[in-house]
């Protein structure tokens, strides 16, 4: 069952199209990620899901409800951590958690939530005195305290140190394990690859790809990267003739390190080529492509278009 449905969503500002026909569905119990370059339309898309913006066209539903026309009902089933938020500077962490808990008919106990997010020692601190990372953790807690059926997290770990980021990832996995559906907007590839069941890559207001992290990586122009320093120069024609080759890069000229992008077939052919030419590969490394590689392939801008 789809908890969140977005169909042919369109939104423009001042004649400039920001979201241009975006469609996706988030299934119950999954962590669904949205990736994209800055200005791609990610935040506008999720703000339409949250009912904070009115779409120009298209259809959005959260548990079958219209986020705009039925906003009060949607707010009871959908938690949201916005990309940018503020509270009154004199409000303490405890007061904020108690206040938000009072908004919901069946809230979570905020005390374990505050402890898990490292906020217990800051309960008497005023919002205005919190660091950026502490504010971010508080907003995550406020998004979850209403015991929502689904939650939208927009750049949830921005400003957190590496330890706090990983603790938050574990919290999100626990939330999903308890049956909460998660729509996650992030620019951290490691975060998306670890957490997300499926990912929509949005570029220039459109869905460029929608797949599992592994599926997106398989779409990369070079799913496998081979790098080595040859003991003698290799013939460029032999390199370009390698099967399934996506790219060749030379560092410090033809006598320097070579990096090839391709597939397992390319790796086997390289080994055969080296053996046939009696050339030794120093510091040979073979690595799989990452979500970063897939993202860059899917969102690369044409050089002429970028120059224009």
C-alpha cells in the first residue's frame, strides 16, 4: 500500500518551472530517498507533500488524504522536519517537546526520544542557546513526537558531527522497524545508500531515475573502477578496445597512473592485456562504483548548456 503518492506534480515560481511532472509512490514501511543537485526541486516537492505549498497541477495524497484540503488530518499522520526551522529563542528544549506532544492525541513519550537524540542534558537550555547541531536534533525529535504513520526528513543530518549522524541513522532504522514510513531528502550519498530502500533522483525538476541504491549504481557508466601504474606505457588503441569500457583517465601523462571505468568484463580484459604485453600493474586497485558515481552520471550537465 502506498502511504505517499505523487502524480505528475508541477510547480512554478514567477514563470520559472521548479517541479515539472514529478511522480513517485512511497510504500508503507519503506525508507524512500530523494536525491538531487541544489535547486533541483527536492524541497518544493516535499513541501507539497507536507501541504506547505499548493501544487500548480498534479495530485498528492498522504494515506489517501489531500495535504492541502485536509491539512489538519494529514498533520496527525505525517511528521515533518523542515530544511529550515525556528522556535522562540526563550523556549527550552523541555517546553518545546511538551508543547508539541500536546498537539497530538497519541504522542510518543518524548523522554526516551530526547535521550536517544542526545538532548537530555539540554532539556533546560533555551532554544536560542543551542548549537546548530543541537537545534537539528531537537527538530528531528519534534517531527517524531506525534507518533506519525509517516515522516518527512529534509536534510536531517546537516550540521551533525559524524557520531551524531550515525546515531541518527540508527534512530531512523529503528523508526522504520516500528512501522513508520520515511521520506528522506538528503545530499549525503553514504546516508542514502545505507538507509534507503529506493531512491528518486530529481534533476531539473524531473525524476531522472527511480530505483534501489544497487540498481542506480548498476546504471553508472562505469560500475567497476580499475586503477594501476603500468611498468611500461600501454598502447592507447589496446586500452580503447577493452570491452565494456566507459572511460580512460591518465594521470601525469601516459607513463603515470591509469584509471579505467567499466565492468567485470573490463577487469578480466585488462588482466589479459597486461599478461600478453608483459607489463606489470603496480598498486593495482579494483573498486565498485558508488552511489556518488551513479548520481554524477545521472545529473551531469551538458557542457554547452552549462556554459550558456
